C-alpha cells in the first residue's frame, strides 16, 4: 500500500499524459517518464465491455505502484453513462489525486460529481476535500459555460479543452494554425483566469508531425496555457523545454523583483529597469517566471 | 462467492494475464501457464489462490494464462473474472474491503 501525500490544488502541470487504465503494461511504470501528471483513463480508451475490468486494474495500480512526485489523475466516464458513479468510488477508494470530469457542460455537472466524491470520501474514510477535480470541455455548451464550470467548486484546479469532440461538434477539423479552436481556447483561458484555476490544451494526435507539434506548443505558451495533454511519452520533453523560461527572461524577472523591492521600500512606485517602465503590475508576472524557473530547475535564488 | 457461470477477464498482452473461471465441484482446480513459469510460477499460483481465498471461492475451475503480469494485475484479473461470473462486476464493489 502506497500512501500518497495530500494533493496540491496548484502545482506545476505542464504535461498531463493519458494512459489506458485497462492496460497493465502502460500503467505499471508510468512514473518513469518525468511527466508532471498522468491521466489514467477509464473513458474513451477503455472498451464498453471492459469498464469493470479497468476499475479493478486501476484500484490495484493506485494502491500498489509508487508514482512518486507524478500526480495521478483519473478520467472518469461521462455523466450520461452508467459508469461514472462506480468510477468515482474506485478513484476515491484508491486515493487518486484528482478526477477529470469528461464532457462537462455546466456548473451542475461539477456539483453532481463533487457530491458523489464527498459521499465516497465518507464511505472510504478518506479526508474530506482531498480529492481534486478538473473538467474537460468538449462541446460548444461546455465552452459557453466555461466560467461557471471553473468557479463551481473549491476542489477545481483546472479546465481542459478536448479537441476531438469539440471539432466534431463544430463541424470543423484540425488546422495547423489553430484557427479551428482559436475562439474556444481563448474563451476557456479567460474563464479559467477569471476563476483563478489552471488551463490545459488538448492533445496533438499526429506523432509524426514534429513541426506541427512544436508550432502548437509554442502557440499554447503564447496564449497563456499552463500545460498540455499528451498521448505519448515522446511529446513530454518539448513541452517542458518550451514552457521553461529562457535565461534572459529569468535574469530580467530577477532584476524586476529585486528593483521593485528596493524601490518600494524607498517609497518609489514606478521606475525603469533596462530602459523599460516597471510598476506593481509587472511583479506577479516576474514572480511567476521565477517560480516556474525554480520548478524547472533553472533558478536557485531566494526571491521566491 | 460462488462461481455461477463461466467468465473471463484480462488479455494475452505482455504484462497482462487472462483468467477464466468456471463452476467446479472439487475445490479449486487451477491450470496455470506462464511465460515466466520457471522464475515465478510458484508465486503466481500463490497470488491466484490467495485472491480466490479472499473472495471465499471454494469450488471453481480456474485457467490462468500469464504473460508476465505483476501481482497487482493478477489480483485485479482474478477478482474481475470472479465478480463477472456472479454478474456483480459493474457496481457497489467493496473497494478496500474484500478487494484489497
């Protein structure tokens, strides 16, 4: 039995890799890849007649395998299926760090899952409030209701868009410049930031298209995503590389934070660093850069 | 639990195993083949029998074809096959109780 530490609502989640919970060969050593979170899947990856077997397999994996610092999230079946209630019981009993609600469309969906999670925590003697939640938005309705979904529960740590289902609903298909999902990604990001939760992009499914993958990850970073969903270990490195702050950004952030602390102690509100105007509005961003740099092993200073 | 009808769980993929349970009358009749028989045959057999014992299965014909599964997978597949044979595999599982 491997007791996992209490999950942190906000932690580094640059990469979140899907794995079929029904396949022992995959889930037994998922922690070796250095991914931030693994997403054990009870939903689409598991055939309809193997949902029961996947739960037994998931339960023992959660209880037996030491995933170390890798966060363990489970994607449960949608609320329109006969499976989700038992999925929640097994996640909570097994001690998963969090649950990903598939096909989430409203705050009520989140509240329904939350109520069942709480009931399961009581049933299995798990600390109340321990199990975190995130929602996958897979439909136009989900995107339109993004803010109420993000703000529906104190357990919510983030929201992700699911490209396959969303494009299907919109009667569009993958486009290399991202124009097919530009508005949806933007709306979800705004909602997530407004509610103070994290935001994750969809998977990139063509494993042979390295150039396209790089372009999408760079766009994700530029748009302000916290991380990306992945389908293969070979996708991890690029995200960690591109999401890490550059040396130049780290030095700049360090200068800004240091100068701000000195200047504000001296009673100055606005000043310049390397010729650029700096005031209090720049400080959270600079501090975030340093925190991310520290998490990536690139900063060892004491400013954050 | 009483094995009511034949049931199967698992696959023949690497790191997995396939467990078949059928109604029996003379205790547990276990037939085991494994790709790692020489190294782990005894341990696999012990895990299968312990799991059946935990589920209070007294009489059953059990066929296991192992492809190098970990203990946690062996337990999961045996449990699922037994629960399926009683049509109880879908909900209200006793996680952390009988299943542990």
